[in-house]
C-alpha cells in the first residue's frame, strides 16, 4: 500500500495526468526497502543504554554537513507542502534520504561506530535524530512503514507517529561553512569513484592519490574518508600539481587528483579491452549511419523512429569519444 501511495505522488504536478508504469512502483518499493534497511542499521548499532536527547555540541564536519542538509530539506519540504507541490516535496525527501543519508552519511558512520566511544555516540545521536525527522516528513505519504519503524526507534517522543509534532527548520543546524566545505570532499570522492568505475578498477584496490588543492587543511583532515570511500592508499595533499605523465587525473571545483595509471590498470590488457570496445562501437556507428543515410528508410519510417535512431547514433558516437579519450590517456 505504501509503495502505491508513494508512486502516485512521486513526480505529480497539479493539473497534469500521470503515466502509470510498473517501473515506478518498483522504484517506490526499492526506496521503502532502502529506508527499512537504514532503520535496521541504526537499531543494530545502538547500545542497550542509548537514550534519545539533545545532539552533542562538538560534532565532526560530516555530522554538521548532514544535519545542515537535513535542515534545508525540512525547510524545502514544508514550503512545498504549503504550496501544494506534493510531487516536489517527495522528490526532495527522496533525494536526501537515498543519496545523502543512506548512500553517504551511513557509510561515513561505520568506522566511527566500530571504533566506539564518544565519536560513536555522536554518530548514533545524529542517526536517530535524522531518522526520526525523516519518518515524520514521510508519514503523510507512507503511513504504514513509517509507523512500524517509529515503534522501534528510541526517539523519546509520542507513542504513535500520528501524534508527533511536525519538524521545523532550526537555525542552530544551519552549518553553512561545514556544509560547503564537506560538499567539496563529497564531490571529489564521487569524481574519483566515477573515474575508477570508468576504468574498471575494483573498489577494493588501493591506489596512490596526490591531491593538488588550495584547501589543503580540509583535504588533509579528510584522508580517512578517501581511504574508506575512494580506495585511497598513499594520500598526499599539495599546493603544486605533479607531472601529469602516466597519471589519471580527476578535476573538481576544489581540487585536482592524480592517480598513477600503473596502479589503476594493467596497461596492455586495458588497451586490448578498449580496442575491442572501439571496434564494436565503430560497427554500431557504421550501421546506424548507413540506416540514416538510406533515403528509403527516411521516406518510409515514422518520425519517432527516425529520431530514435538518431539518438542511438549520438550515444554511440559519445561512447566512441570516451573510448578514444581512454586510449589516449594510456598511450
């Protein structure tokens, strides 16, 4: 029932008919599973004597980052609902819960919880605080699952989520500088992961990283995050760029990250693989180009089909450009 309710409001705009697809329903189910698994992670990692309460005063940068983004989400969702922009509200909730909270923050807390002590307690407090707020804001759209999780989370509030007070924007949680700073780290880690994925580097493989940036202190203090989430081995922060020869380079708005190509891939094997992909891509380009240059096809085919073939050709040409770029970087 909750998956259906969520599907019907996701992407919904006043005055517009919504196209029904089973894929949308499956996406909603996956989102609910994601939320459920996040709640299980939190409950499994709370100490027996844990009590909900005020957040600690001295929080690390990643806690302030997620709390500030959570605070913005509450503000935006409340404004969306007041303006009857239900689909936009759900979109803001979805993005925060899936990407920021589950995919990033929960991963960031794992080493801290494993370490125990005050740092683990702070992470537990933040996890419970955000999960409590997320459940409240999701409840209008997913009443059954949110109530079920509410009964398990030690939130210290009303017995039923239906009686809980709606979340409000809190100026005390507006950690603007920390949000901006840690977003630089998240952006850099995300870019490194994309680059590694493009080169088929296993996540478990440790790689030397040389970071050229004007935010030296920020990146130096974030070494553990690069080790945990980007597969960094030896990690150096500098104000001067090293020679780019034999390096894979990742560029963000805050830094340039250099990784020795020899540590990322077996050069000969990777070149052989790329050449094979290049032949396949060229075959697709030749086939699609021939089809689109065939006057008989253009005269008889529906306009939608012609546009579809042109889109396929553009995609194949884009793939070829990326393959050539990868080959050039290895030579």
